[in-house]
C-alpha cells in the first residue's frame, strides 16, 4: 500500500498534512511526497492506493487542486482525500447554496445576482438588514452587514465594476475587531520577508466581481454551531460571536461543552453527508425565526485542532463515544478500510 501526499501550493507540508504522515508512519504504511511540477509526478500517482491533496483558500491553490484531483479521482480511479464529491464546492458559497437548496436542505435564504440592474432593483424593496458575502473566504473576513440602501448600492456597483479582492471589503469588516499587535507584526513581517526574497510565493487572493450575494440576516443568534462529520461520526462545538457583533467564524471564542449542542443540528449534518456522499464536511448552523436548523455555510476543510479538542463524537445513531481524535485518523480509517488503524 502506498499513499501519496501533494504539498500545499503556498506553505509546503503544513502541520495538518504532517499529521497524516505521523499516523501512516505509526502504522507502518508507506507514503511519498508529490508535487505536480515534478517530471515523474503522474508516473508516481499511477502507483498509489490513495492520493491526498488537502488544499486551502488561496485562489492559486484551488486552481491547481481542481486541475489535478478530477483526473486522479475520476479518470485514474484512485481514491482521493478529498474526493471531488466532497470538495468541488469548497470556498464557493454560491455553489453550496445552489447544491443544498436543490436537495431541499434548509439553507438560509440568499439572493444571488449576476446582473447589476437586477441587483439594484431588488435592493429598492429589500428587507434590511441583509448580510453581504463574497463567494469565498473564511473567518468572517468577507462578510459585512448591510443595514442601509446606500451601503448596498456601493457594494453592488463595486462588484460590477472593479470588484473586491478577498479580505479587502472596504466597509464594515472584522479587520479592526480582530486586530492584535501579534497579527499585525506577523502580517507585515511576511510582506517584508517576501519583498526581500523574490523567490517566495505570494498568496493568491481572488478578485471577486460580476456577481453579488446577499444572505438573510437571522437576528438573536449569539453563536453558531459547527458540526463536523467524518464518515459515521459527528464532532460539534459552539462558536460565540465577537463582542457586539453578529459574526462568530474566526472569533476564537469556542465552547466545547457537548451537553449544550442541539442534537437536531447533528442529525441534519448526518442527513446531508449521507445524501450527498461527503467523506467529511463541516456545517455551520444558525437558528431561523422558528428556532429550526438553518445552514449558514459548509466546508470540506477545517481547523483539525478544534475537532481534536472535542471530548468525543456521536455516531449516526446519536450514541456518544468519548475521546480526543485527530480528523486525519478517522479519514484514513475510512478510506483505507482499516478499522484497526492506530492513532499515535
């Protein structure tokens, strides 16, 4: 058995990727590192029993992964982590919305426009506030509340003219709410380091334009509930909103108390993953006005340490299993068909 792992386009082999290797080493399973620019890449891929390419948010990473994974998964028939069914709509909130609405799952209502005039006409009678989002992004960096028509018009016109780069919405973002000296030093230190080293790779942040996405604002949600399914397992925790803000993703305020989890969120997450055949998926839930479950977003990748910090998981029969587990461990258990795999 040989497992191949593709490096992250920007950061090489991250701690997330290295955990796969640690588990494979602990169980005596052969693995190799791969990069698509290598001349023997496809020859090495053809020998694999599993191909791992856990990719992230940067636009160039998506472009590379979405070129390689479909060929490995669909044409060569080699098992992939993630496979195309699991990752094709990652970091694409419009794709997620279209997909889940098609199957009748309770996505928070959205208004998506590909035409500026239609968007402006809708805004005239829209019930405000609404939430404006770019189709990609994490940690609430591309999310703002639109509570007046003036802001809505500015956003619409900007999106149909020069566009907005990911992480650079000019109005109402979390930039200052999340400010810390450590983050500022880290960010500017990286800019200086890349300027001094021309060979370093800049992040590829996408320029968004030609569409707008507005989502219904659901008040009285002081947290969201993140449920992560991996096969027949669900891990869950609550993410509290930033102080005096409606956004929870990226707040860093996590409540791991399993007794506070609303089990209808867990049941719904299992239902979606089973219906759509997801290997693993993180679901962000809010309550609608009737206190029913409503999907905010989904993501195939997530902070592995947050899942590991959970004190256990539920199976699809809602039986509780105590323990701390790395998600990479259960992903390998499932795709390799090795229930006796050991976690270091």
